């Protein structure tokens, strides 16, 4: 499904970005352009991001982060 209509970003792309290491909305903004145009997508993008992090914490998991929670801003 499209999460960010302005930049044609899908939930699949967000899950792929998490798999590659994205762990925050800032990461998604930088990598995919989520929320840079109007911002309406940010709540939904945050939900997709959190769900994806629960399922696939990405390569950063266990990389000496000391169990810190990912930033969602």
C-alpha cells in the first residue's frame, strides 16, 4: 500500500529500508523522502516502521547499541 502518496513510497519500501538498517522516521525521510512534502504520511509511516522493526530489527540489532530504543522522530 502507498504510505507516502506525495513521493510514492510504499509499506514494502519501508520494510526493505528497515531490513537495510533504517530505524527512525529520520532515516526514512533521508532514504525514501517520507514526509518531506506535506507530512500527512508520518503517522502511518511511523506505524509501518514500528511494525517492521518488531519483525526485522535490521543489521543494527545486536551491534553494540546496548538495547536502546529506536528514535521515531
